[in-house]
């Protein structure tokens, strides 16, 4: 864990502990079984596999707790948090989308930047269209799907297009990266701009093509996680954040293809 990440986690834990203490102290008597509680985590679609893998471990370590996920496009999730849709934790696939919730006062303390991801071109296994880079997608001979500009994978795609000097004409612009992946998997399009981790999660249903502009400024995306202000499960929110950014979370993220921060 980086020193910067450790400092943010320490500050967040202290802030939420003070908030929990202000809600009242404990009463005496016999120790009771842990009450049933639900932790709601709104997370970027590209985190689906990692978070689902971590869920049973977290629930086992926190008896009585059920983790409920709301996966989707980071922009939509941030707007939901701003609008007051119930959530305890927000995990986005870009700094910009997390800032939407921060600027509205909906994130407790500073969010933690804990991983990054970069684009690949997803194609059919064997690459029948012979895609080698972004320019391969620019002509009518290849149909492609990308993310809408408002979501992180769409913003990353636009940055890569600018760096490559290419303008794509996609068949569709999807609201989250897993929808793009699905269109390639179901052969509705020849190719799609997704993350490295999405290609890996497909278990061979698509093939990933690297291209140099994936590392251009604005194309690689940072992943942030923060506790939603006013959560009734502030302690569990902190525990989930510590779990995701701790050793078990790091291992799951690396296995999925994320780069740790």
C-alpha cells in the first residue's frame, strides 16, 4: 500500500469513527448477536468481477452483513449519489466522476485512489478483421461500439482518438463498459473499446488488441473509492474501503489486470 493511500485511509477512519461516536455510546448487558445489516456499494461496471469475488470474504469477516452492489456507469452512479439515492460507498472509474459527488458534499473525507486501468480493443477470437490499432476501426470494414463520452471509458476513448488522430464512427455508444463488451461477445459488432480487465474477464470470449494511445494523457483511468456522507453504515463503509484497498483487495485487483496505485 502506498504511503499516500495509507494517510487517506487513516484520516477517513478517524473521521467516520468520530461520526459514529456522536450517534451514541454502547449499553451494558450481555453481548448480542450481530444485527443484520446491508452495505450498499455503488461501483463502476468494470469492478464487477473483483467486487463479486471479495463479497463473500467480507461478509464472512463481518457476521450479519450483506453486501449489495449497484454496478453501472460511473457518471450515472455519481449523479445518483448526488440525488440522494441510498448508498454507503461510491467507487468510480475516474477522478472526474468522483469529483461530481465530492463537490456536492456527498463524500465523507477524501476518497482513496487505489488502482488504474487502460483500454484495449476487444475483437472476436482470432481477430478475423485483422485489427491492429485504432486506425483499423476508422473505416466501414469494421463495426465498433464504444462508451458514451460522459462515462470514464468514453472519456478515455476520446483521449485515445485525439492522440491517434482518428475519429471513430461507432454503431453504438453505451452507458457502461460491460455493455460494450457484451456487444462484442454477442457478435453485434466486430470490435469495442473496453478495459484490459474486461477482456480478461471475458474468459476467452474476446481477444484484446493493445494500441499505443491507450497510455496517452487522459486515456488511462484512475479508480477511486469513498464513503458516502450521511451513511447509516459508516463503520461498514470504512471496513469495505479498507478491505478493497488492503492485501486481499490488492490481490484480487492484480489478478483481474488492474494496476495498483
